[in-house]
C-alpha cells in the first residue's frame, strides 16, 4: 500500500476557486466594514456630535466585538465543526449592518459596531481553518494568504464607495447608507458559501469516517476507504487536553503569531478608521478630493504589497516574508515621528511605503496560525491570535484620537514604530519556516503530536490508499 495526501489530489473543476472566493468573502467584508466607518465618521461627527470618547468607541467597538467573537467561536468551531458556523455568523452581520440606517444616537452605533465585530471575529477561524484544511500543500501559503488580499481589497472598495457617495452627494449626509451597504455584500457571500462541505480532516478527527469519505468522493471524485485511518476507537479516547497548547513550543508559537498579528493590525486599523483625522493632523485635508485620493492610494498599496508576497511566500518561505518587512516597516513610522511637520510629499510617501511593505506580514497573520497548530486546536489558535490582535487594535483605535489631540500626530506614529520593532524581534527569534511541508509536519512539535507513521490520519493529511 502507498500513502498520499488526499488534499493534494486534483479536486473537481472549480471547487478550489469557489472555496477560495467563499472563504475570502469574510476577510473582504471585514476590510470593507472596518474601512467604511472611517468615511462614515465624518458624517457621524457632523450629525450625531459624539464626544471624543464616543468617537473612539465607535471606531473600537467592532474590534472589541472581534476579540470576543474570535476567541469564543474559534473554540466552538473546533468543537462542533466549521460548516455549522459558516453562514450563521454572516446572517448576524447582515442584520446588524442593515440596522445602521436607523441609528440616531452614538450609543446605538457603538452597539451595532460591536455586534458586527463579533460576527466578523467568528468568521475568521471558521473560514480560514476550512480553507487551510482543503488546500494542497504547494498552494497553501498563497491560497490562505489570499485572505489578506481580500481584506485589503475590501478596504479599497470601502474607500472607493465612500468617495463616490461623498462626491455625488456633495457631503457626508449619507453615512447611514454607507454603513448599511455592508449588508449587501454579506448577502452575496452567504449565497456563494452554499454547498461548501465540512472539512474531511475535522470529520476524521471526530470519528465521522463515513461523512469524510462522502466529502472526499464529492470533491475529489474518488471513493476511498478511510476506515484504516489511525483514529481507532475515537469515541473511547479521552478529550484532548488543550493545556498542551499553552506551554512549550506551542505557547511560543501562540506568542509569535499574536505579536505578528498585533503589530500588523493595530496601526493598520487605526489608520483605516481615522485616516482622514490623521491626514488632517499632517495638514492634509481628509474630507476633500485630495484627502480621498490619498486615502484610496494608501489602502490600494496594501493590496499591491500583498500580491508579490503571495508568490514569494512559496518561493522564499514564510520566515523572510515576516521578518524583513517588519524591520522595514519601522522606518516610515519613525520618519513620521521625527519629521512630523514635513512636507506633503514626505508624509504621503511615508504612508505609502508603510502600506506597501506591510503587504508581506499581512498575509502571514493568516497563514501562520492556521499552519502551526493541529486540527483539534487550529480554529482556537486562529481565534486567540485574532483576539489578541484586536484587543491591541481596539485599544489603539480608542486611544488614537486622544493621542493625536494631546501628544500630536508625530508622537502617535512613534508608538506604532515601537510596536512594530518589538514584533520584529519576536519574529526574528521565534518564527519557523513551514514552506513545502505538509500540514501535519508543520503543526506538530517534538513530544506533542509528533509526525505519525505513514498511513495514519488523525484529522490529518495522509491516508492509506486502496491496493490497486
């Protein structure tokens, strides 16, 4: 008998494309939802007159929601499966976005943004775990990394829509419709996700061999006997002790993934939420045509930086795509601190450089947590890393307007430089290389989930092929 990775077999035509679009729909929505608030805040300020604290909460509420949604539903996704949670979270998001048209008070918007964030946070571990567990080894980095491109594309789409609405209407009065527009995108993603099956890895890990065989036959067109997989007496096995993932090498991996995620997301979310305010602090009008053009270009460069990283992550590997850009990202933030009163060309160039360089690490924050943990803990790990990053992002977003008003925009950029430098050191010391290795190899560590003998598949990649 020979063994092979069933996920490396050719899938039926169009499946991986549909899976990629369906799974990346969540990150696209996140980028759109988190960025459209940056445009809408101008209208919110004009009509609802929120205090500085309320403005910070409006920007941070969705991030707080993501913290709870990712941490809670990441755990549940590992327990009850990916498919069951796949559409429910987006239904909640659609309803909350639609209710934005009725907002009359700042506290109402804060609550809705929290609910929207919780739904987005739930989707992260669901969608990325499913995508990772269906993806061939040689394409895993690029396909999972597409989540970052989708996120950035959603952010670009939000600023384009915002610019069109503001330009056509001649003002910021239609901010409610801008926020509610996310509901339309949510409905589209829900429809695209119809028909995506449960992960065979998760099914096998939970002893549902017949269901796993049915999914494999449906997707790969081949009937396999998975009863010989090494999941003997699954029902009689004790529950997985999750404490092993909070010590030793797994703890180091959690710290590394969380630090990387935190450094990428905190400045980025603050930038997207308060970009008009930040640009105004550098004497650039954020509500005129110049400001809108600058904002759209900066966000577009995040997409541009992510695209070459998708190719290099499989050629150079994960580690250099994480470490080198982090070191370079410190430079423009430091420059904005040292030359806070610099000319327009310098400010714009610094933001553009930061946005483009961040494309590399931005795809790693999706790839690393999904690769470095086994099936029974994958969604939980993604949820934890996401929750930590959003806690930092929520704190930074809430404090950003206060920091700008009291300490100045330049000093605020310095805080971002420090955070990025710390993440660089952590990744330099801890980030592993996972290029070209099977999901089971990269998700195991010595003494814990060590590589299994050929032919075994405990929620895993290798199965025993029938004798031909």
